[in-house]
């Protein structure tokens, strides 16, 4: 998760372990951190398993932003997220479906993110 206060300013990076923790339970600690650190203009989400972790975290963060009337954007870089291939889980279909859902949720899905 990359965090940026304003366009053109440097990013802060939230480590993978922290992102997993947040995606699983968007807990009170993260909500407290958002309130204290707040003021981020953009949240850029990257990661693996587009249709599970990325989708859940991005949609939950988007809902939180709307609930609290924050002036922030959630962005997902399509070329920086991916999912897996397995029986009954065709990689390309699930990846594209998750990106489409995120777009419908109002999340800014871009093909490639350039800092």
C-alpha cells in the first residue's frame, strides 16, 4: 500500500505484512492510524490475489473513505496485482472480474501506475 498526501509528493509504503493484517480485519488499530496519520490524498494498492485480498481491502477502504467523507482516492494498479490459476478458478477471468467490481465500487483502477 502506497500512501501519498498530495499529487507530486513522496509516497510512504505500508509493508506487505501490514497490508495482509488490514485486508483480513480492517481493525480498530488501522482506523486509529488513519485518523492520526490522515490527510492522505491517494491510497495506491498493489498485491497478490486480486479477487480476494486486493478486492476486499480496496472496497473496505473505499467504504471507510465514503463513510467519513474523506477527500481521498483509492487506486489499484492492474499491472501490480494478480491472482492464481486453479481448478474452478481461472486466473484471467477472476482477475478481470475483480477489477471490474472495483471499478463499479468507484475505485480508480488504472492499467499502470506511474509515480
